[in-house]
C-alpha cells in the first residue's frame, strides 16, 4: 500500500482530502451532541437521534437522485461544490437557536455528502491500476476506521482549548481544505455525451442491483454488515457500563477493538490473491459475523467478561471489513453498461437503508433483550443474509464436453 501512495499522486491527494473531511465529520458528530444539549437539555438524545435519522433519510433518498442530476457535470465541480456546501452548513450550525434549524442544516449537510461520496468513490478505479485497486480500497477503509478512533480523542483535546462551537469551525476548515486539495488534483473528465439522461442515470444503479445476481447478493451482504455494526455502536455502552461495570474508557476501548478488527482485515486483503475473484472473501464476511455473534451469545451467559466482548467485537469488525473493503471492486466488476457513479450511488443508498432499519432495532434489542438473545438474533440475521447472498451469487458451472464433442487440443 505504501508503494501505491508513492506511485499514484492523484490518488494520494484524494485520500488526503478524504482523511481531512472524515476527521472534520468526526469532530462535528461530537459537537452536534453538545449543541443538542444546549438547545434541548435532557431531551438532547431525542434531538441527536432525529438528526441521525435525517442523515440516513438524506443518504437513502438523495444519493441516486443527485448522481443522476450531476452525471454529466465535471467531476471537479461536483466534488468541490459539495465540499463548499458542507463547509457552509457546518459553519452556520453554531448559530442555530431552534431545534428545527439543526434538522434543516443537517439535512443540507448530509445531502451534500450524498452527492460527494458516490462521486468520490467512483473516481478511485479510474485513477489507479487494477493491480492497485484492492490496496486503494483498503486504504480508504483504513481512513474510515482511523477517523472513528482518532476523532473523539482529537475532539476531547480541542475542547480543552476552545468551546464546542470551535469544533464546527474546525470541521468547516476540513471541508474547505478537502475542496482545495480536490481543486488542485488532476481528475478524469465527466462521462459526457455517452452518459444516460438525468432520469435514466438516477435509476440505472437501482436497476442494475435488481437485475444482476452479484449486486443482488451485495444488497443482502449490506444487511449482514448493518445488523452487527448497529448492535456494536448502539449497545457497547450498555454492555460495558452495565453488566461489566466498566468505565467510559472501557467503552472507548471496546469500540477500538471493533475498529482494530476492521483495520486488520483491511490490511490483510491486499495481500490475498484475487485470481478467484472477490466472491469467496466477501462471503466469508457474513460467515465470520454469524460465528462471532453465535460465540458471544453462547459465551456471555457462562462468563460475561471484558476479554470475551473484546474478542467478539474484533471478529465482528473483521467480518464487516471483508464485505465493505471489497464492495468497490465488486461494483467496478459489474459496471459494464451502467457506469460507476450510478452503481456507487445505489450502493450508498441501499447500504444506508439497511442502517436506517438496523439502528432502531438494535436500540430495541439492547433495552428489551439480554445480550445473549440480542446477539443470537444478530447471528441468525447474518447467517440468513450470507446464505441468501451465496445463493444469489452462484458461480457458473463449467460443463464437461460430451463424448461426441471434440476435445480442444490444449486440454488433451
């Protein structure tokens, strides 16, 4: 992966832009909770939950639509414009004095992200070689994992120096820096005349997911990733502070185990041979998720211990990464006749639709069910989703020649 960063200058700049924007997004997440408490007091959790729901709805609805509307526009204009809108929305948030102001600005911010992210992801396979694409996907995944680990720590350090409104200023600066880096990076031209109409572009990705078996399998794999991820993000604090009697530091360490497992899988994938395609590695993801969930469900009633939770969280992170890291390669391999931007937009929308359903279910399970029952159900969802993906994504069988058929010379 280091060689890729040294060789591919355009990718290196885009990765830097992604990292800066992700760190800013992480700071804004912390600041949003503090802003919600200032506006709503003890009702802050409801404000944050509604804001996250607005975020997911914007992702699900706006992704394919905006990709269709911007398909013929220059890539640089789409990316820089999206960053500019995100910077402006975040910069205004500290002045929000009504809860509905927060919802409106979050909707604007996340709609711009729904335009930026698929366009950014579709660029990567166009600026790196096929041999480097898996490494590029792994680096992108590592950026997400490092953001999840580093942003809360950075936010805590900044809050010692500035009020929480300063976090919004840092976030706006991050988006502005991302726009500046993208503006100075050589990029391929837009799809141009050969691209479909705006309406057709908005629907092309969803149509491909409905018709192509590997993409239908990916829709099932999205569910396999969303279920355990939501359980970890929503209920870690409940399990660590409750049955384990842990501290806030213990919560952070448990989430770090999930991120560490994801990073370990992402670092391993570029070293695996891809001669057999991405199917075996991606289908191993839900298998690992189901096994880890089942092991946790069995082990927790016997010996609820921090080591068990840490090991289970690391395995769950690795299983999610096996699917998420290779998703871009699967989309690229199935882009013929559709184009990359519509496929990435459809994946962006469908994957977040799964999270939109998984988060409230995880919250219900965390409050109504014991941990072993909640994770037994999660393991069953992962197993069913993985089995469904395997059935949908069947590899074609090679037919042996009949006795009447001549055997090719190369096979005698």
